[in-house]
């Protein structure tokens, strides 16, 4: 698979590890995975990676042109079925979530993976200088939307043989850091949501875990650290092993965990 992959997705081929080499090329075959923030950064990379390994995708994001570009790539290089859902998560409500549930049910009949990846960074400034409207938008995108999507789509996940909820967190959502404001607080809340879900769903076939990707070469990272040399930061493709593990059957029974992508090794799982 690696030689062929190198011809159309060299970044992922270059990030090949022993763990991923041991995975079956169709380890996600037939699985239906919804990724928020699928038009850019980690979300775009994960969508492409999941499709390479056989998944069908629901691509949710704010910018239609970016989602179209991902869709075109999937169509050109993989056999994945994909649905595009343009949506501003800050404005998500019950009616929109219910409509999404119906659309996924009609198209696929179930949902095997739900990745809460989309995030609003907000300003890097002291709490006392934080604008209230911005705070509310960050919370709506980073906390309220994952809650609403999970609540609404869980019945579809129960229809899967096994299903995985993965929430993309941050180091500042595990230990508070000055000036990270709403973003840090929202990631603490997302960690809490994942823990509650893991406990509530412990006796079911649905698992819930969080992933801290660490510094990653994305547009959000550039905005947070404008003076940083991007070449010193890992590409999103270098974090895909862990996400493939959590979305595949290899992680059945693993729930309520907090993973760090930059220190995780899949050697024991492979």
C-alpha cells in the first residue's frame, strides 16, 4: 500500500510507522465517520486518511469551498462515499442536528465514528480583557456543538457494531495556562464531556476518548504562535496512527482515556 500511497499522498506515506504498516489496508472499510472541521488542518488530514483506509465520510465544516476540495480529493484517489455538510457550529441548534441525524440515517443507516475536531481559537489574552460575545462563540463551537451532535447522533452510533467518539483536545485543556482564555476553558469542558460519556456508555458498544495532538502544523497553530517556524512543528499526518487506532476495531473496549498523540506509541497495540 505504501508505494501506491506515495504517488498521491506522500505526506501520509512519509509518516508511515510500524504500527500503521501492521494495520490492514481496509481496517476502516465500510465504517461511516463524521468529522467536524473537515475542511482544514487535522480534520482534512483525518478525512483523507480515513478514506484511504476504507471509511465513508460525513464532512462537516464552515467553508463550503474547503469541503468541496476535500470531497474532490476523496473522489479522485479513493472509493469513499462522502457527504458534505456546510455548517457554522456556533449557530447549531436542535433542528439542524435533527436534520443531520435524518440525513445520515437515510444515506448510511448508522454512524461508526464521531470526531469532534472543529475548534474556535479566540484571542490569546487575559480573562479580564476577554470580549463576552467572543467567549460565547468559542463555547458554542467547542462545547455546545459537540454536546448537541453527540446527544442527537448517539442513536445512530448504537446501530453500529462498535462505535467511537473522539474529541480533539489540547494541552491547555488539561492544565490551565495564562491567556488561553475561552479556548482552554472550552477544552476542559470537552474533556469533561468525554469522561461523562465514557462512564454513561461503559456497558454499550460506544466508546469515548480524547486526543491532545500537541503542536501541529495547522492554520490555528500559526495564528496562536505567529513567530514560530512552521517547519519545526509536525504535520497533521504524523498524528494519524493514534486516530486510526481509536476509530478502528483495534480500540474496542478502550474508553475514558486521555491520549497524547506526540508521545503515544502503537507498538503494544500492533
